[in-house]
């Protein structure tokens, strides 16, 4: 681009056609170069830097074409108007960069979720130091449902107290009215680097609500040492196999002197965490997705009922009775202490479990979640978190720059290596360093191909209502307060109110 403009501005034919016009244009362009060089936005390679320095010398020469402004002659007014016009054009043509010294308030990952909050805070502060800005970090609640409730308070009051939000993959329809359209800030070539399905999910009515930061998908964690100890050569293929294996290992470990040992832990508390588990259970048994893409409510069917009855059978047998109060961290704490054979959780738990200080380091692996019977399907709830700039922000340019930094290849690679989180940039899945340091990433394509989305697109801003109806009723099933049949009837009523 720089060389193209240089050739045009030095073209004798163009200059000869309209000398006055091209003299002014040359000055505009050279002034713009001055700004680029001074602001550090010029070329990065040595050749472009040398060319820029040459053009700055041209600028000095070109400006000599203006007669002295203190000369009171007939040309004074004409030259004053010409110079002011040039400066005005420069202000229009020069890219707008955010000023340094700005404060960005970032609602990032929770300090209560593994190392995610600490890590995110540190990387955001790295950006602040590099750009001479300040980041005020707001740790979101560990629970996704509580996080959304907090965000809704900010958005409902059109608050400028938070500039950048970390938002769940399912909140795009809810967040859209309160978000900056990031298509205005990210070039098409930049957007194409991300997985297309993630970009499509984050686009509402043609507006890019948020930039994908990391992908989540439900995983089955299993103890390789205990499977070998009890004669199993591979992880379970079905939920029925899991229940059988978990029971045998649990009985054996308890008999060996560990009465706290559990066969299987998962997220059973009434929150979005349980909704994710339920979507996996129902789909794996062929029970559909609660509401299909054509807005048909499908939850009331025998396969969905069987899935919920199967999950209920785990509670108090292979899973603790109080699993109905577990979120991700409660399940991980039991698993990582060495007191569970299997765990359903997200990728973030991998790096924590693999830490050299962890009791189970080197003793576990991950795989796809089981099928619902021999004729069922593998299903991993599609999750993940995105970065959104508030439409009420007073510093949108600096906020977008923070988002661009956090979602860059360098930071996403670091994110993956240090926290084990799945990148949203396609190219990183062939990165040899990444594959070498995180062995389970070799299985990532098989896991991602089995992802199942929650019905957030078809329900839009009403998704939260549907999810609440889902997790509240299923939690009652797990607690023994409601039958699986009654639960699907209640969920069906809620769903039909949303998509009649």
C-alpha cells in the first residue's frame, strides 16, 4: 500500500494534469506519513521504514512550496486557506487510534475458577503496560447464571462501568442490543481466521456481537491407572458401561481404605452447568435438542425420559448424593484430589489436573462423552466464551484493541498451553508446539465434531427462561422430588410459551 501511493504521487503524468491538485494531495499524504511514523503505526519491516524516512524528507521539501505565512501579500489568504484545508484533510484521512492513558474496565474470568481469573488479569495487564493504558479487572461470578444476572443489571441501566465483557456462547441474542458491532473494527480477513461456526453464532442480525475467545466442549475425564488396575483396557463407550466400571472401581477403592472415593462426578446444581449436562444426556439417547432448529418443541419423548432416568440412577450409587449441589469446581476438587474414577467437565480442568503438584498428574486422560446405549450418539455440549465491547463504553477504541490483543494468535496459543483451553483460531490446531505440549489436543477434532448446541439461537432473548425451566426441573429429578416424566412435561410447557 505504501509503495503504491508513492508511485502514484511521483507519477509525472498525474502531476502534469493538475499540478495544484497533486501538490495538495502530496502534502496530505506526506503529513499522514508523519503521523504514522510518530505514532509508531508505520511499516514494520526495514524496507518500509527506510521508505517512510525518505518520504518524510520529501515532506520537508514539499512544505517549502508554501510562501511564508507572515508575508502580508495577496497570496496570504490563499495560502492560509490551503494550509487549513490540508490539515483538515489530514484529520479525516488519518486512522483514528485510541489515546494512551485511558482506563478500560474488563469483566473477565472468575478468580474462583481454577487459574483462569489470575491468568486473564495478568494478560490484560500486559496489554495495559504495552499501550500505556490502565485495566481495572472485574472478576465475574464463578457461576454462569449468576454472571448473566449481573450483566443484565449493567445492560438494563446502560451502564458505562464495564467496557469489555467476557460473555457465554449462548448469550449472543441477549447481549446484541448492548454491544458494539465489531465488524466496524475487525477486517474481514481477521474475522475469517476464526472458526466459521463460532463467528456465525456470534452474529445477530448481521452485527458481530463478540469475538470468539476459547471453545468449550464437554469431556469425559478418566483415571488411566485405575482402569488398568481393575482390568479395563479402554474408557467406556456408553453410559451403561460407565456405570458398570464406576461401580466396580468405587467398591474396590473403598474396600482398600478410601471411603470418600466416588465412581463419577458431574455438575448437578440448578444452574447453566446442569443444562449443559442435560443437553448431552438427552441427545446421546436420541432424545433431540429440547427445541429443534425449526422451533419445534421435542423434549417430550421416551428417549429424553430415559436419559433423565439414567442420570437419576447415578445419584447415591456411583455419584454422591450431594452431586445435586455441584458445579464445575466442586466436581473438579473431588476428581483432582484423587477421589473419583470419572468426571464430566470442561477443558480447563485438564491443565490443573496435570500440574506436577496434582495427586493425579500423569494418571488420567480425556475422551468423548459416552453414547446413550449402543445405538446412541456421542454428544459434547458446545460451550465457550467470547469478548464483547459494550455499546455504552466511553472508550470503545481502546476496548477493541484489548479484545484484539486477547484473541490474537500469540495470546490464544499461550492460553492453550498454560490453561489447556481450546483456541478459536483454526491455524493453531496444526501448531507443532501446541500439539507437543498438550497431547490431548490430538483428540480435539473428534470431540469438536460431536458438539451439540443449546437451543439459544431459536429462543434468542428468552433462552435464559428456557434454561431455568430445564435445570430447575432436572435438578428435582436428580434429587428425587420429581419424576422424569413430570419434568419433561414441565419443560415442554415452558418451551411452548417461548416458541408457541
